[in-house]
């Protein structure tokens, strides 16, 4: 089965930061960026980015280069990203919230990355293993002496714009390269499909290293709107909630876990700040409609939630679903919607042949959004980025490793990961299936299921549950689940938590949960009861 997105014509020059430059030229006085007490107009941000670009050129950064960026949320962060792009290079987000050992591992994977731009507070995090590290806020650089004019650099739509690291099964992060044309297509789709404009201000709430943050950073600048940054290294739900109201934020791009925290705060306080949002674009992990249904269906709430599916290898978003029928979500998995513009989603079997409608297979993606591959893993790139013959022509596909099927209405449904399957007493089980069944129970608000054990013979499932009410009876829950699931699929025990721990990207930290269970550590710190 193939789902085909709208074929939307694109200009010959598909360069996102050129659109930002056009806004700066037409409306230099409009607000472009806020961070704490600092505000920059489009004209000011463009001039600062141009100076950064000219400085980078003076130290040898040019077309085709790869530049690391390790800067806390600030005007320097955004000016540096734009400056790297204007210099003809691709930027690599190196999140300052990551441990220094993780950052060293990431920088060691890119021999092409000769320069890392940091701040005075982050310089030490990336000082090792890089040819040249510069502090962009060092007065000795004298950035003010460089031209404020746009540098003349030839950039093509096929060039790289950013390289984001994703986790690898071997423990080595994969340097995933995205092209300008794919990024432009995504930003153009968001702008046209949802009518975004200069009033669609956005608050960046995800960590810098997360793939969703790259579109969160650029979308408002692509539409001529202000970009608002949290003036903190880590996510602060109280600060984010306050700024959404004070700044008149209209859009968010975030993982479900981040949205849950914001919604819970609003419901606990009995306020309505979030209803002033126009759109929340949700991605990165499975969405639980039950966690937000009471808030989303409140009278007067005009905010539309978009449940999106995608992978970093294909410019982050491949499909999108408008969440409007909350009653229907209780009876099955949440749809992930229809493809973005100029994108196709294929449901294929192990031989890369199409499966019938409604039959689960591997989700593969083709079209302009498919990226350039992995810069540090040729073997894995060849197994994931493949070429097949379709209708007499070669088609380049990315094999996501996710399982899904299509609905009769032509929407994608994602059912889990091929590598999230485990064997329990010889039976292959998809953890997503188990989580869906548990999540549908009246006493469960959300759940993460993890396998615990040293091998197939002694592996068992443990359900980490956020109860729907204060009362939680794990024996009653097991009894009810045995009426809907095979015994092998029912977790042997449940642990009640107040909340799930999140990793720096705002996703549920499954590895931390599983590690603590396997070590026998007491479940504290994440809200265990």
C-alpha cells in the first residue's frame, strides 16, 4: 500500500534561510527573537547572522563544511545557526545539556567537522577532540568589525543544511544529514497547510539536540513570526507555561511527554493559557489521547493538536493527523495521518513488496524529504536507504524499522517498532501492542512496558503505570487484561508512578526505567508511589 502526499510545486531555490532573509529585507522592524529580556528584530538578527557568516568564512568555513554548534538558548545560538547556513555550511546541534562524554562521542564521529562554535559557558564541554573551538561571545573575535551584509555564497537545494545525531543500536550515535530541499519542503508544508504567518509566534520547548527542535527553530523565521526561547538550559514547565501566556505564543512543536506536563499544569491550576495556542505539532513518540482529552475537549478550547509521524532521516515529519474525534481514539491506536507534501509512505513486507490495505508492514518513506544518509555509518546507510524499481523508475526509500498499516480512509497507523519486539516463552510480542491494551483500561492514564530478565527463558514484562485515579489495584488490572490479551502478553507486575522520567529531548526515558528495574533500584525520583 502507498499513501501519496499532495504534489506541491516548489521554487527552484529551496533554501529556508533565504526566506528568512526576505522577511528581514521587507520587514526589518518586526520582532524576530526573544530570550529573557533580550529582543532582536528581523533586521538586527539578520545583520548579526551575516557577521557570524563572514567571521566563519575568515577561518575557512565555506560551502560544504560541517560546523558544530554548542550554545545555550540565546540570541547567539540563533545567529550562529543562521550564520553557518549563510556561510554555505551545515550545522550540527550539540546540546549543552548532554554529558560531556556524550558530546565527545558525537564530535568524534564527524571527521568533516573542523570547527565547533560554542559560548563561554559551554566551551569546556566540546574543547576536546575538535580541531578548532571558538566562543562566539568572546569580545576578542570583534564580530562587530565584520560586514553586516549578506555574504555571496552559492548554495544548492541538494546541499546539507543540518546534521542531527540519532541514537544507534550499537551505542554509537548516527550523524543523520538533512538536505536544504527537504527542510524547505517541510517548512513550506507547515506554512501552507496550517496558514502560518507573521503572527504565528513559536516557543522552543525541546532540547537543541532533538530533531523536532530544528523545525521549531526555523518555522517562525520562515513565516516571518517571532521565535521565543526559554532562557534556561533544561525544560522548565512553570517558565514555559508562563511565557506562552505572556508572549502570546501561538504554536508549539514538542513530544507528547512535554505536552502532558503543560496540560497537567493548566488543569491543576484551572487556567486557560494553552487554549490561546492555535496549533501544537506533536511528534517523537506515541501519543496517548486519554492524557489530553479532558483538556482538549473543554468548551472554548480552539487549540488544534496535530499527531505527527516521522524520522530524522526524512526531515522529521512524514505525516500528520488532526486530532478532532477523541471518542474514536479510545477504541484503537491513534492515526498518524496523511503524508506531507511531495512525500510517499509505503507499507512493505520483508521483500520490499507492497502489502494489502489494512495489513501491517514496514513503513518506508520516499520523496523529497528523504535525507542524504548517515555521515558516519556507510554500512547502516546502505541497509536503510535503498533503491527499488516502481513503475519502471528507480525510487529511493528509507526503511524506518517501524511497523504500520493504512486505514480505509487513507491514514497511516503506526503500531510499533520491529526492534521493540521481544520473545516471552517463545512468543514474539510487540511492546506497543501491550501498552495499547493497558492504556485502554479505565484505571490507567498512561503506561510504559519494559522487558526485564537476562534472556528468553526468564524474560518477563513489567508495566510502569500512571494511574487514572489515586486508587490502583494491580491484581485487578492483571485480571482484566487476561480477558483481552494472551497470558504471555500480560505484564507480570505493575509499578505505579506519578510521572515518567524524561530524557533531554523531552521523550520518556525508557532506558532509565528499564535500567532501574533490572538493577532492582527503588523507583524514586520519577514519582513512584
